[in-house]
C-alpha cells in the first residue's frame, strides 16, 4: 500500500488531485472552527461541554459536522442540508413525472436535477440555520447553561442566519469541486473528514472515563466491526447476463457474457438517516411544549405521556427505542430499495439491448426474477444495517452510561466511513491501473 501511495504521488496529475482534495478538506476543517459573527466563543465552549451530550439528535448532527454544530461555527450546518436536498430530489423523481423524465435525459437531465438540488440546499440552509439560531437563543440547545451564547439584537441574529447559510453554500461548492477536480466523491469525503475528526476525542473520553482495559476492548470490538462492515459492503449477488449476437451492417455485435451486480446493502446508509429523523419527531414535539427537564440527565421530569415518551422513545438506551429504531431501519431499507431499483425498467433495458438471464425469459419473467432475488438479499442487508446502527444504543443500554452518547465505532459513523473509504480507494486504484497497471492494494 505504501508503494502505491508513493506511486500515486509520483504521478503529476494524480498528485495534483490528491493535494487539491487535501487543501479543500483543510479549508473545510478551518471553517468548522471559526465562530459565527456575534457568538461568544468562550461561552459556547463552556455551554457545549455542559449540555452538548443531552440531546441525542444534536449529538449525531454534531458528529456529522465534526463538532462544528455545538460550537456555532460558520460551517455549523455542514453538509446535512445538501444530503437532505439530494434525498428529497431523489424521492421526488419517483412521484413527479418531470423529474423522472430528467433522469432519463442523461447528462443534461442530471445537470438540471443538480441545479434543483442546489436551490433546495440553500432553502433548507435558511430554514435550518433559522431554527438552530432560535433554539440556541431560547435555550433549546444549551439547556443547562445560563450564559449568553448568541446576540440579543435582531440584526445580529439575521447576520448569523445569513453567515450559516453562506457556509452551507460554500461547503456544497467545495464538495462539488472535490468531485470534479479531486479524488473521490466530494460530499462523502467531507462527511468522512467530519466524523474522523471526532473519533480521537471520543476515544480519549473513553480512555479517561473507563481506563485502559475498557479502551483496549473497545478498540478490538471496533476492528471487528470495521472488518464485518467491509465484508458486507463488498458482498453482492452477481446475476449472469448473456447478450445475443446481432449483425449491424457487416459487423457482429454481442455474444458476450457479463453479470448484473446486486449489492447486499443496496440502500447504503439512507435507511439509518430516515429512521433517525423519524425518531427525532417525538423529541421535537416535547421540546416545543416547554417541558420541565432534569439538568443532570437531560430527561423530562414530571408525569404524563411526555415523561413516558422521553424515557422510552427519546432515550437512546431504552429497549423500546432500540427495538423501534431497528424496525424502522428494516422498513426504510425495503422502502428505499423499492423506489430506487425498478426491476421492470431494468428488465426492459436488458431486452432492449439483446440481453437475457440464462433460463429466464425476457420481459416480465425477468422482472419477476429480479424482484425475487432483490427481496431475498435485501432482508440480510436490512438486518446488517439495523445491527450496526443499534450497536451504540446497545453499548449505552448495557453500560448504563447515559453521558457517552457518541460511541464512535458503530452506527451511522462507521457505515459512512467504511463506505467512503472503500469508494475512494477504488477510484485511486482505477486511476493507478490506467497509468501504471498496478493495483492500489497490491
């Protein structure tokens, strides 16, 4: 691997891409530490330490932003508005005929959809930054802190919203630049960088709170989890496809054999994000009703359904929360695979180009066979996503540690990091093979 790195750096154009990518990542990390104008950085650091771990969703979003969210920095929203906009545009492509037609237009249609995604990202940036500033002002984020974090003047709050929205647009621009002129998928690499930036601090926290033995056990478990995730992420069902011979003019085409790869984890990390967002709704409803909150645990006190929801659904180490989270991930895995992979359309494409699956008639029988195989491999894929996603929750439930909510070696974080790492390695490997005919890992 070291020889491959040296070979990549010796190749001028590849070296330029790698350095360009690293430079933009450095700018992104710098923007994640620069506070928004009008914010008292000292008070923010104090308040984030006091109350940053009491909100489950904010802990997750803070992990995705590399700690920028709870520090109210310029890039506090990170890449999440763009991810949300991309998911919305992708889902609208199923229900809106105009978007479905744009998907079929190739590069021109994709450019138009990308433009819509940018506009929606800016709009979501305005909404999310406004909501975040409002929560920071009324104490919804820093619940146990009595210090002033954001300015009192309306003009100062408007400036904060504009700066955070501009930061979101800048992050989106940098991600697209990395994709076009760098190595790998820019948006994915920015998320990878944000998560990786938080892991050392989380590891230090585990070492300080639980000692070296527990830290060693966690590292061993982490290596096992990463190995298992790499194995499943690479797993796929290869359906053989044969193309019939065709005469076009005086030349013979077709007659080749290939395969149609169906990944076990066809949905990626999207079902986990959907399930997390849906479980946040009860917490949002409770927060809007101004409940009485215990400053030590961050839980709702008193009687009634608010307390039950807080202790059983919002609380991450509750078994009801874990079971519901697991069930939602399985449901959204089937849902997302069902709307993104169309067996009928894939069967029609095979028939159009003279392809067929040996032993299966073209057309409707091929679509039914693809649907059958897809449903069979989606089930273990959904179980895999659910198990990896609830590992931090199981860790909290078993240890009873309600303050260490960012168990860094499970859940969405490890899924994103392994997926992005594998994709980036494949891209570097393919470019090395084009120039030197040497693999990245060989």
